[in-house]
C-alpha cells in the first residue's frame, strides 16, 4: 500500500538522484546554446572525467580534494584540446552539420573503447564503498550523499546563472549565442566564447561524474547512456534555455523514480525512451511555460562567426 511517507521518500531520493542529471544537462545545453553544437562527445568527456578521478583515488591514492582537482584539470585540458585542434579545424573547413554530428559521436565511441582498453569493462566506483551515513528526518531517510549532491548542484547552477547574468565574460557568451557574427563586429571573440563554454561544461561534467561515481558503478559505456538523459531534458526544456532544461531533468528524474511504483527498476529506461519519443512528436521546440521568454536555439553545426562567414 502506498502511503505519504513512501511518496515523500521517493520524491526526496529522486530529487537527489536527479542532481547529476541536472549537471550533465546544463553542460550539454550550455554548449548547444553558445557553440550551437549537439556535442555528443560529452559522453567521452564524462568517461575521461570519471576515470581520471578513479586513477587519482585508487592508483595515486591522493586526498579527495586533490583527486577532484586532478579530474577537473584533466577533463578541462582534454576538452580544450578537442575544441582548439578539432572543432576549430572543422569550422575553418566550413564542414556540414552532419560532419560535426558524426565527429562528436565517433569521438565519444573512440574514447569509450580506449577506456575499455586501459581500465577494462568491469563496473567500478570512485571509492571502495558507496555507502553513505543516513539520518532519519520526519520519517524520511536522508543520506550525506543526498545533501552533498543537492548542495553542490545548487551552488554550481547558481554560480553559472550569476556568471551569465552579471559577469562580463558570461554576457559575451550570451551575445555570441544570440548572434555570433554580430558579436564579433563588436569585438567579442567567438573563439574565446566557445572555449569558455566548453570549459564550463567540463566543470559540470566532472562534478556530475563525481556524484554518480560515488553512488553507482561505472563502465566505459555508462556515459553514453547518461547522455541520453541530457539530450531528452534539453529537448523538453527547449533548445537555448539552459535552466529550463535543468528543470526538465529534475522532472524526468522524478518521473523515472516514481515509475518504480508501477514497473520494475530494470525497465526504467523505457520511461526515458518514452519521454524522447513523446517530446520529439509533441514538443519539438520544448515545453514552454507561460511568461518564459524563448531564447534563440541552435542548429546541429556551430554558429558561423565573422571569420568563417
């Protein structure tokens, strides 16, 4: 029998679990908004972030803060390398949208196979134990992991909102997202904006993989599955609306959590694919609440700049 305590527990746990989905979605939606790229290579970056931290914690045996710094630095470096050496080259060649799509998809698969080669295919976690101290609050089990996940996700999301709204560099990202060629005429570097967006996305990706890796086992192909969630939330939230996509990630996470009441957990991915099918057919431009201003979306290929136009 379903009672209030059970519903409240599922709601709390589902909200906490959706924290890393929110981080992955914000990373994906930010790059799509600023760069105009459906960056499926993010799955590869997620794998690199996780295994860099895994190597730091389990091979180098360094403290948590140092392992996190190592993971952040390695992920940011690799992401910047892909932006500077690969994506810029494709832009200079004026490659088609299909070329960008295929490149990012193949890159993520290539990275996954490399990670299989070096780390194997057995599921691993960042720490030997994923158990977290639990306290009972109003008959609801609240773990330390829940508090860390929610607080860190909220802090990062708020920091990004403040950065985009009030910081000069963040305003440059918004300008490039709205109209890249016009922004460059005013002296704003689209190249720099793309690199900054990719760097910020790397931070969110690494933070998300830390939360996921301290809660569940990961294999090299796991990020590819997690990417599906980010894509669905971005479509449902609306292309170009970063924080609406984050809200959509929470909603989908809760729906997936509550689905345990009617279907077995093994079939929860069916809910995700159902959301994807439903969103594409019914809300191809995303679900918009009254009063929300729509921000310009993006195509599959990066936005043209004054240099490439």
